[in-house]
C-alpha cells in the first residue's frame, strides 16, 4: 500500500507544477517533433509509457515464436494457455483477457496464440503500458500491438532454414520473405512454416484427507503428454501510391494449424479406492484456420494531419475431435468417449480517423470503430460401453453475436519543451446476444466511458517523469458466456471440476494509475522505474458447486480486487559511456506484482494465476563478425486463492538461453541457440479445503532443453 500512496502522491504533485509552467509558456508555441530516430528515441518522445521492440531485437535470440521473444520485455511474462492453446502472454502478472492483443491495430480473434506466429513476420511490437483512446481501453493490464513486416527500402529476398531438437525429436522450420518496390506500388510476402513438438512427462499425486487429517485415498498417476503442431503462416502485403499524399494498402494474414495432443497414463494406488480409469488416455486433434485481411486508405494533409479509413474481415473456423478411453474400475462406466466440436467466428471491422495539428503545440485526433462478430459452436458427444451399447449425450449448439461501437477524441499537447499532456475520452457500447438450440435468446448491453489523462515532464534530455490515470475494462469472452459444459473425463472432483459458461457475466471495470521515471544514459542506455495501481470492480472468479455427484465451476462476478506493483529496467551498453570498455551490453528488468480480492479471505487472496514476480538478466557480446548472448529468465510462483474453498499453487520457472551468430563473408549467417538449458521441473498444486475434508492434486512435470541451428541467406537485406 505504501507504493500505491507514493504513486498517487507523485501523480498529483505534477498538477501544480504544470499550472505554473502553463503561465510561463502559454505564449511560446512549440513545433511537433517528427520522430525518425531509434526505438529508444521514440520512447523518449512518447507522452504515455510505450516500449517499442523492433524486428532486429525480436530476431536476436533466434526464438521460434513471438511469445518466446516477448518474455524478455520488462513487465511481460508467459503462462500456460491450457487446452493445447500454447503460451499466454501476461503483463503485470495478469493474463486471461487483461491484456489487449492487437494485430496491426485491430483486435485478434479469440483463441489466437502468439506461439503460432514467428518473429520473422513482425516489423515491430508496441507494448503500451498505459491506456490509449485510439488503440482501445479493453486493456486493464496493457496493450500489445503486433505490426506485420513492411516493405524495405530496396528489394529483399531471404530464406532461413532451421533444425531443432528436443527429447530426441527433430523440429524443422522454414522462413522466407520476398519484397519489391516501384514508384507506384510495393509488395511483400512473408512465409513461416514450422513443426513443434512438446513432450512433457509428469507425475500427478491425488490425495484426500479427512477433517482430522487421516488419509482417505492416495493415487499416483504417471502421465506423458505430447503436444505436436504443424503451422503455416503467410503475410502478403501490397501498397499503392495514389499520389498527392494518398496510399492504399492491403495487408492479409493467413494461418493454418494442425495440432494433436496425446495423453497416456497409468495409476498406482497407495491407499483408498482406485480412480474411475486407472489406466487410460486421450487424444485431442484440432484443425484451425485464421483468415485476416485489412484494407487501409490514408491521406496526409499539408498542415501535418491526415485522414484514414480501415476495413477488415476475418474468418476463423476450427474443428476438433476428442477421444478418451481406458479400463474402468467400476462396471457400467463408459469405456470410450468421443466428442466432436466445431467453432466458427466471422467478423467485420471498420474504423475512421481524422488528425490535425492546430497551433499552440496541439495534435488532435478523433475517430470511430465498428465491429460485428458472429460465433457458432456445435458439440456432439457419444459414450461407448464395454457391452457395445452407445449412449448419445444431448447435442449442445449455441450461436452468439458480439457488436461493438466506439468513438474517441484525443489531444496531444506539448505545453513547453519540458511538459507534454495527453487527454483522451473513449466511449464504447458492447452488445452480446446468445442463442441456444431452442432459439432462446439472452441479450446484454454494456456502455463504457473511459477518460484518459497522461502527463510527461522532461526537465532535460536525460531525465523524464510520466504519470497517467485511465478507466479501462475487460469484457468476458464468448466462450465464457456460452452455457456449454466441459466435462472432466476421469476423477471429477473439487480440484478437477467440470466447467460451464455464464451468460449473465458483466464486464470487469477498472480505474488505473501509472507513474514512472526514465534516465537515459549515453546514446542507447536506459535506467527506468515505474509503478502501477488498478482497482477492478466486478472481478470474474470461478464459483464451485456440487451438482449431484459431480463438481462444477462457473465464472461469476464477485466484487472488487486491487492490483499494484512496480517494474525496474536497465539497458547499459558499456561501450557507449565507458572508455576502453569491452563490447558488452547488459539488459535487466524486474517486475513485482501484488493483488487482493476482497471477496476472498486471506492469506494468498490474490488474483488466480497472477505471477508475483518476473525477472530477466541478459548479456550480449558483439565484435566484428561474431555475436554472443546469454539470457536468464525467472518467473515466480506461489499460492493463490481462486475461490472460497479452493486454491492453486503455481510453479516458479527458471530458464537459461544461449545463442551465437556468425556473420559469413557472403552475407549469410549461421545461428546456434540453446533454450531452457536448465530444464527445471515444474511443480503445481490444486487444493480444496472444506470443513468435512481436504483434497490436493500435485503435478510434477519435466521439461527439456531445445537446440536450434539456423542458416540465413538472401540478398538485398538492409
């Protein structure tokens, strides 16, 4: 709480100083700065706190996916997306929809994973830690805007061949890019083709004790999960120069994924009764397609402003097949269960923006956005018994429609060379309609008004202070709203409940405060510290109930939560400010997060899955034709209450990555990298603590190191 008070006091202290500066400089107009320098220089000029990560920095470690590259960015960490979805990006320790993910400034569809896109296709990533009226306010933790590759200043042809190895499995990859440019148009086509395999052996202990602490049962299950995927991504782009400052650009993204998750296990009974299926396994297969195409028209005005319009379409079908089978411990249980499900999302988005630069250091912008997304979801389930009988489970079909209208206005005001302000107001209207198989409809409308105020004070070129306050929100996903039930195949319990959506969910709303200080050292050095505070209303938590013999968890709105924390960051190229220093660069960051849910009693009543701490320490050596680097990443775990009677203990992770790049004479490069060199075991626990009994499930998972060798060659590269 002391950090929260200091942050609030610091923000309020800026106001009287700003008033004095306004009196002194009201008659001194200031020209708008045109940013053409490095990513660090752009960050220095921004009023709100924004981290810009360029293509070269994303490619430096040779990571397979964008998610792996972003884990080294201050305030960002990775979590398990669950259900074979890959990694989940978190900011300030928060994921699960608290982070707004954009692709070229427009929201990505549900289920989009940063594991499915390679850094080769990315021009830059904008990490916006504060709210933005233009980018959107569905960002309680922050916004990550992914900008796809643009055409280089000269024609480029490049190809990269990668061969990886993990757990005796080969992981091939192919990346390429071709681009060209004339006076009237330019084009670029990016390609990414790769195969990934994650092999995870684990041991699961299921232990239940009576109220007096006596052991009721103890089962140990040895499992092996193999998650394999084949992914193809294409990003074609073409831009026409229409003359007189007008451009028309078509940017598309095509992603095809084929995934298979196989789990096999065998149970060993220590005490009590055996589980439903002591020996069994499951296979999950998914086929997913992501089609995204945006058309962008832009015209620059002579006065420094401009107009632009965007039209985007997306189509994201996904079909899944799930089979579970095993030897039952009791007669009458189904021997095999087959589930087939189809999910399809189709949407249209449109937006317009007008920008102007009147006198007095103002930069005004106003715009609107429209989005309409339709989602259909079918699920068929059959249970097959040992006697040969088949029992169909009732068909679950739902259709949903999500509409959003937004309008915003924003003023960037350079009051003086030292002071800059950003004042914005964004209004959104969300409308969701859900229809079940019987044509029964549930409709909800949620108006949201978000004021935003950012201030920056730069007493000199080396020092900068920032502070801002904003209203943000988190809307429930369509999957959370659909009252479809996901059943647990074996050993349903308080720590392994069925899951069902809730159409009555309301959006979470938050007031947030951000403040920070930046100290620029030399040409490319930086020392920074920032604090943040969020008060979240109508926080969504699972409600655990028992229906008959089965346990069920349903998301519900359960009051208020407070979140706060700080981030420290250091970028220190030694040669830039020390004479005769070796060509070494240090990159380090530390983020500490806290949260408290008022509805839950302590201790450990923080938001579920929030990572309390994340840290990164990297060293880089660059001289002549050789680049070497090492990076250590730490993500803390800990216990968190996720319900009145339930808690989870998330594991801490430690990863060490090494890489080396040799620049060859013909312009090609040879890159060798080893990731997860420590292959640290992951131990997690789910707990149910009631008056009658207690139950816990402990999972110990092994991980393996990955070796990658990449050969890069091409011509025309910048």
